[in-house]
C-alpha cells in the first residue's frame, strides 16, 4: 500500500492557489491543527484566570473538555480528514464537508467555554459522527486500496470518544460512579490512546527516517490486522476493568499493551536523527510513565495522568503535527534538523507535564503548579504556532 501524498522530497513550497477552499478541504489539518493549538492555549489559561479571581467558576470540567475535545479532537479530525482519504486512494474532503466539520468543532469548543457542556458534547458527537461518515463512505464506495490495518485503532479511538461523550450526554453516568469513570476513560484516554498506537505505528517509522509502517505483503497485512484488533479489544477492556474496580490491573494492561504494541510494530533505531525525533522519544516515555505511576497513588491519579495528557498526548500531537506541516509544505528534511529552538520547545512540554504532576506528591504546590504548568503550556502552544505560521499556508508543489 502506498501513501503518495506524504512521499515528500525537498520541493519548493508555494502559497495557496485560487482554489484555496478546495485546497484546504483536501488538507484540513491546516485549519484544525491551528485551531486546536489555539483552543489548548485558551483551555490552560482558565487556571491562572481562576486563581487570579478573574473567573467566576471552577474550570475543571471546562478545562478538561477543551483540552480533549477542542485540542485533541481537532488534531484527530485534522489528521484523519487529511490522511484517511489518501490512505484509501479515495476522493479528498469537499469544501462543504470541511466547513461543516470545522463549524461543529468551533460550536463544540465555544459551548464548552460558555459552560454549556451538554451542547458542547452534542456538537462533538456530531463532529465525530460526521467524520466517520465521510471516511466510511470513501472507504466503502470509492477506495482503490484498503487503508493500513493499523487504522483500525484510529477507528477505535473515534468509537471510544463517541461512547464516552454519549454516556455523559445521557446522564446515566451521573447516577452510577463506575459508569461515570468509564465515560471519562473512554473520552479522555480512549479518544486519543488508540490513535496514538495506530497512527503512531504507521507514522513513527517515517519520523525516524524510514518508510511508513504500512504492510508490504499479504502476510504482513494479516499480522498487523490481528495485532491491531487484539490491541483495540484489550484497550477497551482495560477501561472497563479499571472503571469497575480493578484499577491496577486496568492501568497495567494499558501500560504493557502500549509498550508491547509499539515495540512490535516500530523499528526504533533512527535512520535520521533530529531534535523532533528526540522529542518523540521523550513524549512516549513521559506519557507511558503517566500510565505506570497513576495506580500507585490513585487518590491523586488526575495529577499524575497529566504526564500522559501533556507529556504524552499533547507533545505527540505537536510533534506529529510538525511532521505533517514540514512534509506538506515541501520541507521534509526540516523535520530532521538539530535545533536548540526545537529542544527548548520539547523542554517546555516535559516541564509543563512534570510541573502539573508534582502536586500528586507535594499537595501544597497545587495552586502554584497549576499556574506554572498553564503558563508553560501556553507559551509552548504559542511558540509552536509562531514557528509553523508560514507552513500552515505553504504547500508542496507535488501535491
């Protein structure tokens, strides 16, 4: 299977053509990645505003929804909306589909910011269902090639996100603590962890300087499909196991599964190195620690899980997003450059994650570290947007 849209060499990049809306629809990551990063900045700013007495409500739920649905959801939609049709060699998204998806994304985010969580969740459900419909129609009716089997895990993430959000919307989770915990796990971890494994096993080899992790033979396709199916079932099972009382077993299953799956699927010897490649290893290590350490101090598991949310999910989205931006702007080699600037951005991500997790062990630092971690991530998100500002509007001539 080939992935022609990402087989970039170093080409001269150019700005958008007159068919700009069609171009954006074909590469929706350009608007979704930028919007997601901006919403992450808004999401973390709620904590300094609250502690500075400029906010009238405790922002825990609004912050969580913005960071997962507005930030994480934007990167999932942007990546799959761009790569999904290409992987199946099917028609790209249309301008009408792009406008519909982006409007749902904005409506959901604005509703959450206004504390209208039910409306925000409803728009988010509509967003994920719309994306699924766009992709399924293309795969079923128009595909020339089957998507790589690892994309089953990306589909699992969308289904988990839908299930968790629907449970919250239905209100049934409010009357049952295990169901409430299950809804949170499916939304906050299930939306992103399966795509990290599925998309990662496909993209990480390319980010290490090799080829994409697509199967080369029928036997490899079958093996990768079985692995993806087993991983999807075990991930979902781990959420149920933890939610219904076996906390350590649920976390342990996820930790072993995440490490084992990526070790099996990815050859981790870099063929090309760079600061972003180093950042990839840091993000995976910090995120994995968030899963491993949380059950040992479960009373403070939310703080510890920010190693996963910030150091894992957050940094991985920015790093993979950088790979996409470099590749589609005609400067793939730029991703592998060694740079003090990039190392500084990676440092900010690790610092934000560890700072936010510290109150788990030193409760007296909760307020100050909420503020420090928020400022650190906000600076990182802003610098990332400024760093890629030209790449958001540059295109590879080969595309």
